[in-house]
C-alpha cells in the first residue's frame, strides 16, 4: 500500500509526497508495467487542458460543441457518427482501463461516477486527454476486503457509462451498442493484460464484467456479447468486436485490424 498526504490521503495511508496523477500511485506499486496509464487520471489539472464536467456532456448543446471542435480537424463531410465513435474511444479507454487497473492492481476505488468527474480535453482539437479526479479514492487493501468486482466498478459502469452512453447515442445517432462495444473492447483488453503481466487470478476475478449476461442484482449487462472470443495459437484469447466502431470511415485514421468485424476496418493500418 502506498501513501499520500493532504486532500489525496486515503484512510489508513501513510504520509508521502502528493502525486499529481494516477501514474504516480501506480508506479509506486507496479513500476513501469502500465506506463501508458499515467495520463488517464489527474489530481492536478495539467497545463493546456480544458476541464468539462462529465455530467455536462449529457446536454446536447455542450456535447455537440465539443464534437464540432473535434470534427474541424477532419475533412468536411466526414461521417459524424464515426467522429463521435472515434472521440469516444479516447474517453472510454482512459475511463475503463484506468478504473480496472486502479481496482485490480491497487485495490483503489476511484470517484468515477458521472457527477464526480471532469473530462480534460485539448483546447485546440477537443480530443479527450484524461480525467481530473476530485480525490484519490479509497483503498481497500490487497485482499479487496471481500468487495466484488461489480461493486468496485459500479461507479464507472452503472453510475457513469449507463447514462453517458444513452445521452451520447441520443445526441449523435450512434447506436448504444457501438458505444458499449467501444467500452468493452478496451476493458476486456486491460483485464487480459493484467492477467498476462500481473496475476491470472485478477483476470479471472474481473472477466464477469464482460462475460456474464447479468450482474448479481439482475441488471442486464450491456457489455455482454459485445465481443467474440476465439482461441489464439499461443493459448491466448483473441477478442473481436461484434459491431464495428466505424473509425475506418474517418479519413487518415484507418481501421483497427483483426479486432474489426468488417473487411473495411481490417485494412488501411
């Protein structure tokens, strides 16, 4: 367990210099294993970012203003649904992957509900650049104190993604299944990466988030059956989307390779 001081200190933690971002917390425990996660969550807003309350994106005007700024860097006439999907990939990857690492590797539950979080965007392009957290959350210890994965990630999946995805789909005309698949693809990859680099037991603990049709309380799991799983030649699992994210339709971006279910998306990388 690591420690911080001041407003970031969790219950029972020792005093230590305050980190500016999630990467500082993560590196102290697992080193550089997930170095790419350093920018997912910030405790101090970085320079050259604009903060927007995530809950404000439920408003069509606020959301479309951000997407208009993002769309300006691409050719006129680019499919807006594809642009929204591409924008969401940045948002959903940082949010879901960061939440998974925080719980599985650090046993830290972060304040990731929709009304607790601020998305940081590039002022010039409107692209998401991570999130600003109100605090560093609560640490449960390496055992997790018996907390189930569903309860640990409830704030991000049910209290953030469920209303956010419904609103973004309504604003853009992009199907909710596309957005849930965007979230599932990154979450599934992160869970399996933790199993590969860290502990297989942690992967097994977290896979019900993707593989179970319903949560323990009966809530229908929208992440279920968004991916198709095939055995890889080395014994690994190859996860393929069932619904295309449309990123191949954005000029200059290309597809996502074998993960894509359509031929167009498997070309142009």
